C-alpha cells in the first residue's frame, strides 16, 4: 500500500451518505469538478477528497476515475448504504467488501444470467474470475478491525424491539443498475453469488481501481433487506444508518492508510 501524502478518494452515491462523512471532516474546501461538488479536507488526519457521484455504476465509475486523475489518489473508497441479501443480517449491520461483483454484467440466456468479468466480451468460455477481490493481507487486517468495531444502537423509534448488537463483517457485495425490491431476486442473488449485500456502485469503482492499480474498499451499512419492503425501508432508514458506514470507514482508513 503506498504511503505518500496523496489523498484518498471517497465516493458516495447520495447526499445523505456524503453528509455523514462531511460532518466528520476538518480543513474543508469545496471545488467543482466537471459538474460534481468535491469536498477536500482531512478525516482523522488523513487527506481525503469526497464526492457525491450520483447513483449507479456509470456515475460512480466516472467520479472515481475523475478524482483519481485530478488528485492523484492512492486509494478509492465507497461509503454508504446497501440492501441486505443474507437472511442472517439486519438493517443497521455493516458489510466491508472482500469481494465485489457486477451482478448485471454477463450473458443472458433464456432465464439464466451467466456473469462475466466486466470489460471482457460476455461470450464464449464461461469466465469464473468475475469478482474483484481485495488483496488477502488487507482482508486479514480488515477482518480483525471489523471484529473490534461497536456501532451505537439505532434510534429507539427505528430499532426493532429486542434487537441484538449491530454486526460489522466482511462479505461479498454485489452492484448493479437496479434497486432490488423483490424477495425472489434477493434469494436468487444471495444463493447464486453467495453475497451479503447489494448496492449500485461498489463493483464499478472496483473495476476502475483494477484499471488504475489502486486498492478499493467498499463499506455499506444496510438500509433495507432488498425484499418486498425495501422500497419502504430504504427511505425510512437511509439517513439513520449512513453514519454507521462513516464510523466503520474511519476505522478502515486508520487500519489501512
Ligand atoms: N442500496 C440500498 N438498498 C438497495 C437495494 N435494495 N438495491 C440496490 N441498491 C440498494
């Protein structure tokens, strides 16, 4: 991992996610970059450039490439919320990605979707390396760090009665240009990919990181469970859980950079 003073780029899809981070930053300066507002400053002594990319794979990939190019960033981080896929998880739990997959990139054959490595033509021999994986030494360090993080309880009006301690775990996160609001799709994505969470940006930023040779860490706090109620849970929980991702992100940055 480089140790230069180059900043880290932090990409957030939505204003609620960016606000949770911006309020923790000091020495803040704001600039516009090709129509995006970029907040420059320090987070716990680390130089960061934070931008609200907009939702989806293209918006986040363009933003990641722009920040990396303009500021010579040494790493890319995505922070925000996701839908839970693993039935063992609850709203408010947080997943740090050891593996990122674009679940909508591939070869569609009747009802079957065969995932391919993004950037490679999705034809011919079935490629198994469709996931972007974090380096094993970083996974080890983040696994240890995740076990130490304590997230505060959700506000009383949002917490389920008798709910247990919020979890922070390493997992596989899927990204695609779809908001998942279906129990059938949630089950399929969990089973086919063995994934814990789904969102719309992380694996696109991972593709940019792979091209540029930069490490990519994605931190996602669950705002919903991607099933039949996700369209109701997402707006109810997004602002309440976004600070959870920011809290975990601080610990990740302290651990890795
Ligand atoms: N981000 C948060 N919840 C999501 C969901 N259910 N599907 C896709 N992206 C999400």
